C-alpha cells in the first residue's frame, strides 16, 4: 500500500482519529504477532552476535540477554540492508 497523508489532516488531528478508528486495533495485533521478526528483533539479535552471544528466537529473551550481559544499546551496530 502506498499512500500519503495531507499535512492539513495531520495538523487537524483527523489523521490520528481515522487511523485509530480504522487501523489501530488491526495494526496493534499485527505488531504483537510479528514482534519476534521485527526489524528491532533483528537488530537485537545482530547486537548479541556482534558481542559473541548466540541470540534466542524470542525478542523478549534477547532483550533479557542484552541486559544480563550489560550491553549498552548505543554500542550495537546498525543493521546492514
């Protein structure tokens, strides 16, 4: 889907109201269902690998590994595209 939102819709708040009404719940459920394969999950796994740690399958587990190993997220490399 390729679309744009007019600045006037954003400024008036219509964009947020329409998004919340039509897409908010669908998007929220999709985000939760795909959390473990998100770009953030990939970045965390890459960060662990760059620190010599084998990542887990779940994003939440990798967040715990990051904390447990004292890794500062600022030091994690950017994902290559």
